[in-house]
C-alpha cells in the first residue's frame, strides 16, 4: 500500500491496431560496488588504467589461485540492502554460473542464485508531487564482473582487457511492478540516487558503473491485476530482455520500441519468443542477440572454492547505525522544516552535494527564500553553463551573505540579482561589494518622497489617470525606481506613491 501522501500512477496504455495493451517491466540493475579492490582479489578497480594492468593471478585464473572474499564489498552490499529496506540474509552462498565468457578467463562467473546476500526490499519511485510507484525488490546478489572485449582496434583480431574482471557487482532484481518507460527510467534514477547517498556505487553510467537489463512484456488491461491476485506470471505475457542499457533516455526508447514490436506480432496472430535483445540507438530498434537462457542452461552449482558466507546480526546492526539520512526522509524533512513544495524538495535532494549546499545556505535563514535562490538563480545558471554544484563559483557562504543583506533591508531583490551576478563572475564578499559600489538601497523616506513629488509634478496628466484607475500607480513606482537606479526601497516607494495619489 502506498503512503497516504501518494497515489499510484496509471499504467502506460498503448493502442494497438485491434485493442489496448499495457506494459509490464522488470529490471535487473548491475551496480559496481564502490571499493578500491575487487571482490575476490586485491587488484585495483581504478577506471581508465592501462589495459590489463589491474589484474591479479586470481582474476587471470592462474592454476592453483583461490578466491578470497573482500569483506568491504560484502559490507557495501549489506549497506545497499539496508538502504532499500531489504531483508539481509545472515547466511548466503556463492555459485558458479557456467557460460562461455570470452573475457572471463575462468570460463564461469562466481555469482549467487540459490542463496543471495539480500532478500526482499522496496523502492518508492517518485513520478510527480503526490504520485509514486512502489517497486518491490526481489533480491540483491553479489557477483563478479567480466572483462571487456574490444573489436574495433584491428580488422582481423579482437583484444581483451581484463581490468574489470572480478570487479564486485550488486545485481538488484526487481519484481515486474514497473508499468511504463518513464517509470523504468525513474526507478533506475532512484536506485542510483539511493546508492550515491549510501556511497556504495558512484552511479556513473558512462563508465559502466551502473547498467540495466530491461525485461519487457505486454498484456491486456486487467491481466496485471490478475497476476497480483494469483501470482501467475503467465498472464503477463512472454518477456524479452534488453541487455546492457546505460542511459535513461535509451531505456525509455528501447521499451517503447520493444512494446510496439511485441504488440504488432501478437495482433498479427504470432507469438513472442523469449529471447535476449540489444538496443541500437542509431536505429532506435531492438534486435535479437540470442535465445533467452533459463537457470538450468547455466548449470549453476555451489562454488567449491568458497564456503557459505555467514555474517553476524551485530555486524549488520553496526552498518545500519552508520546509514545517512536517505533521499525520501531528507525530502520529507525539507518540506516540513523549510516549508517548501515537494517539487523543490525533490530538486534539492536529488544529489547529496546539492542538499548539503542548500542546508549551509539555509542555516539560520528563511528556508523558502534560500530554496528559491539556490534552485532558480544558482542551479539555473550552473545548468545553463553545463556545470554541477561542485563547480559553482558562488560558495554557500557568499549566497548566504546575499540573503542576509536582503533580510536586513540593505539591498532590494533587484539589487540582489545584480549583486549575485557580480559575485558569480568576479567573486568577493557580498557586503564589501555593496559598500564599495554604493549598491545599498535608499531607505530614507524623505529622499524617496522628494523623488515621488518631483515625478508627480512633472506628469499631471498621468496623475489624473492614476486617480481614476489606481492600477496605473505602478507607472509612478517604476519611474521612481528608475530615477534612483533601482536603489529605492520598493515597499517605501509603493506606500508613498499610494498615499500621494490618494490625497
């Protein structure tokens, strides 16, 4: 059941030539564990190293070499499980998955099938204010990554880089709870956000640290509800798996194409073949890679070189005690503590660095005003220039200083915009800049009143119009602000103009 503050989004409906269809999607997300060493060896995991330079004897499958479990990688997987509100299994085991891997020297992958480290959990995927999809996690198992085959360096030969071989992966397997392309991308984004908060995966999709296998099937309206009642997967239709997706945009495009491909086949009287497919971003199409294997095709069996993995509840509790405030909790706190909208809270908590920057600005100040300046002025300009918060030329202290000057009445909102631009482009202390450049707003009501009198005396026709239509008083306010270079206190100007025209 969803939280009271959220309702479930409607499933995506695709109109076929003969009837309507609904999408059913499940994802297997492969997340590289943030660790300096590999899962079963001490070799480095540094990205971008010279090919085959981060390879230990175990990774290269040299005779007699035995794997040794990296405790830190296991701790990171437990930490991820706790962040996803999942069951941590105190006893788990590694299995051998036998398959022809040209870039995995062992000829098999050490993974977990029968007894995974992490059991059932859940993720709340935000789809807009008050709308969210709860996606159930089936399990998270720990496994080693394969290397990389390179086919474009020579016309007659392929090359192998084993640097990734043995790098620890967490495979996060969802239930088929996702009902549309946007939800699928949002789910991956939410997982990435949570793991970045936890520090268990850097989420860099471009470097391959996070990638997804997307399982897609189509069914008739009402079939998914029957599955929920009976647990019978057959009513969801035959699924096809799209491998190695490393872009949110491509995930959505691949699902859209694959769903329409399946609908066309079914409405033409054909049947869907369960298979693994690849997405081609150049054509926007998926193509067959191989027939889909089942577990028995991989001839899984317990790895004889690794004992069952037994962990203590006290150790799990110690890890749980170190968890940071996670995105959903932080977002809810921002809404209540700072009085901002759910949307603004979502923007500010999207990345840990953004949230930390905002809280430094908002400390001891008006939270809503701070959010407005951080999101609209700072983030807006950084985004336009292709920068992140880590590259911001304006520090939290400088932005907080601008807010302090506004709160004290030293500068108006308009002057603050000009001051922000100076600080952004030139740097410096906001208060010192205001003094040095004489930017302090005019609060002397006598001086403001004299300026108002001058403009009223020079524009008698406009005065008569304003007295007949009070809305035209804004023209006088604008003239006063223009005459004072925007330095007059806007509130004082409005009050004096209103009083003068009402006399």
